[in-house]
C-alpha cells in the first residue's frame, strides 16, 4: 500500500513538473506571439507610411530616370558631333593638300621664268561662273545640305570675267587649255572645301545646341537629386515617429514604487547599464573638477587681493606724480597744460602717414636686401666653383703646353741630328752674323742720334741761363 502511495505521489509530482514546464512554454510562446504581433503592427504602420510615400517616390524616380536617359542621349549626340567634326576636318585637310598639289602642278607646268607666267597665273586664279554641281559623292553631305538661295551658292567673280576669256597672244594654245583644266580642278577643290566648311559650321552649331541642352539637363538633374534627398529625409523623419516596443525582462526593471512595480510606466526611462556606470563615474569626475575649481578660486581670490593692494599703491604714486607735475607746470608756465592736446598737435596725420609709408618701405627694402644678399651668396658660391674649375682647366692646359714644348724640342733635336747639313749650317751662321752686324750698326746709329739730341738739349739749357 505504501509503495502504491509513493508511486502515485511520484506520478503526481511528475505530472505537476510536466504541467509547470508546459505552462512555462505556454507563457514563452504567448510572449513570442505577442512580440510578433507588435512587430507586425509596427511593420504594418511602416507599410502604410511607405505606401503613402510611394506615389511621390515613383514620380521622382521616373523624373530621375527620364533626365538620366535624356542626358545620355545628349552626351551621345555630342560625341557623334565631335567625331563628325574630326572626320570632316581630316577630309578638309586632305582637300587642302589636293589644292596645294594642283598649285604645284601649275608651277611645274608654268615655271618662274616663263614669258606668259603672269597672264596664265591670272587666268589660273580667276573666279568664273560655273554650273552648280548636283552630284554629291559623299553620303554625309546629304544630311547637312543647306537650302540657301541660288545667289548665295554662286561664287563671286571679278568684273573682268564678264568679258570673254581668250588665250593670251603668242601663248601656246595647248598650254592655255592645260591651265584652264588646272583652274577647273582648283575650283572643284574649292567648291568641295566650301561645302565641307558649311557642313562643319552646321555641325558646330548643332554641337553648341546640344551643349546648352546638356547644361540645362544637368541643372534639372541636380534639382531632382536635391528633391529626392529632401524626400528621403522627410520619409525617414516620419518613420522615426513610429513608436517602437522594447521587451524587457523582469530583472531589468528597476522602476519600483514601495518595492512594487507600478501599473503606470509612462514615467519610466529605458537606460543601459553601461551608460549608467559612465554617469556614476562622471559624478566622481565632477567632484574632482569641483575641488580643483575651488582651489583655483582661492588662488584667484588671493591674487585679486594682491592686485587691489598694488592698485592702491600705484594710485597713490600716480597722485604724487600728478601733484608734482602740476607744481612744475605752475612754476614754469603759470597755468596747467593739457598734455594730451600737445601730443595730438605734435603728431599730425600727414606725419603719421609718412611714418607708416617709411616703415612699409623699410620692410620692403629689408626683404629686397635679403633677397639680393641671398643672390650674391649664390653667385659667389657659383663663382668659387667656376674659379676652381677654371684653375684646374688652366693647370691642365699648362701641363699640356709644357708637354707639347718638350715634345717639340725633342722633335727638333731629333730632326737636327738626323738632317745635319754642314753647308746649310754654314749659311745659317753667315746669316746670323749678318743679322748681328746690322743690329750693331742700327744700335750705333741710334746712339749717335741720342748723342746729338743730348748736345742740342745742352745748348738749349745754356741759352736759358744766359
């Protein structure tokens, strides 16, 4: 019986434990469900808010995409215009080269010294009326063909062209016809170049229009981006206004009234323990700062008292000096003089301006002098380096000259030893002797002339004393 009673008691305890676990699981599940419902409610509020902003956001994004597409289209067109301009410029350069080739062909056909070069050159350079060429070889020219009047498309021509053009008298008819053919080629090249120039101008105008349109699109794009930023700020602000539920455990609750959790938690504050510890440590820091400030206040108070004593001493000293100055003025002038007025009269505005100008000039001159000193030092350093380099070069030249002289001496000695001719040596001795005799005779003549001059001078001296 006792065993059955114990088994029943164990079964009851096991049932109670299982029931307690199920109850705990039920509470946890209910808490999770409640938390899910709260999150669902918050997400629903956010969804409603985002749905309200969806229309504006889609409108702004559509505008942004449209402007980006428009910008891309304009940039592509500008790039196409740029490539067309480059292509047309290259073609114009080729045409100019062809025109130069025609001119060179004329120079080869009619040379500079030709008798009829001037009239033929005039014929070659003459502008004449020509029928409009409607055949266009380049397909790109069709896209940019202008619809100008016929008078604008005709080229200007000189009044001389009104007369019938004939071959110059005495000129070869074949040469004249060749010159006319070259002129036709030149005019053809000029017509093509003119057409290309028109195309280039039209492409440039089109490019300028697209550039202006690009600037306008970029301005609108910047404005749209700014509107999107403002819209995102507004949307984020509205989302931040939605209340969020934070689940706390019971051990995290410290808001107790009479050791009980109050029913109204509207006055409670959610705060982290880390920040709470920081605030506690900050209280200690503030106490320490308060003590240090009190010490500083005491020191400043002592300093203030000392300054007051110094002030009283200086005021008494100033009163004594004022009294002495008054007595001196009364003894010298018989009345009190306004010293501030004398100071103002002593320094006029013009003098102050001159002093300021003088100071400014002194500063500028000092800076300039420093710059020149620096330049002089650099020049001196450069001169020293160049002098040393020049000295080394001179020493090298001297050594080379000495070597050259020694080599020449050795060479002359060697040649003298190799080619020693007694007859030539005798002739050299005779020539040297004759030269010495002539030199002695010249010196004797010079001595005689000097003696004569001395005698004349002596006679002049004696005549002066007579």
